[in-house]
């Protein structure tokens, strides 16, 4: 059985507008080009969301709030015939030093094992240096999005010597380059 290829997506700032600890459905806004880009990518890839949600650990919202908000996003994607295999999330703050917070590759290993995914032919798309480090730690190619927090952290990539495969400010442009 041949291995699958996956697109692993950070959520806030990549798929949806990052409004700092968003959890209310009325605040959810899908970013431009995301629906169209995912439709193109799903010809070759399966999709996962992996997201750090320190707002839970900080007490800004609950796990239940997270699921309600995320389920709403998944329903929007489903309405557009886009399937997310699974959403993985870390509810901890950095200080907890857990094993599920990006850049720790725990969830990438799970994806590879449980879905028979070849990480070397898969992509991690994120807007934080930790997203790119996560992808690199798991052996994926990476796209750094200069959306969400991406612009603010662009200089951190260089300072921390983190080298994404691609850098884009538009999801659809990133999609086209991935599909080449």
C-alpha cells in the first residue's frame, strides 16, 4: 500500500483570520484563497490541522469552546467538499513543557503512523517559526505564511536559523507552488 501525502495546516493565521485567542463563531473568518487552494491541494493530499491553543491553558476559553469554534470551521470546509482528516491541538502554555506543543513533532508521528503518511512528501503550512520548526522536526517540507502573525515573526526565522521551503503571503500562491 503506497503512502499518502498530507498537508498539515496551522489554523489561526493560515486558514482563518488570527484575532488573538478567538473562540467565538461570529469572529471566524476564512482567509482569502484558502477554500480554492484546499480544493486544488486535495487532488493530491489529505489534510490535518495541528494548532497550539494556549488560550485554553491561559483560561481565556475552554476545550468545549475550542471544539465548538473548530467544528464550525470544519463545517464550512465540509460545505465546500473539503475534508480535514483530524484536528490535533495542544491546550497547554509553553511553560508546561508538554510533548504536544509545536514544534514537538508528536502529532506528525501520529499522522504518519495512523494515516500511513509519508512525511517527506508532505507539507506543513504555518505562520509561526514554531510551525516551520515542527514541520522540519517531522521531516516535512514547509511553507511560512506571512499572514496572521507571520509578518511579525519573519525576522525570528532568520535569527533562529529556521529555513522554510517556501515563504508566501497568499494561500493560493502557496498552493500553486506546492502543486508544481
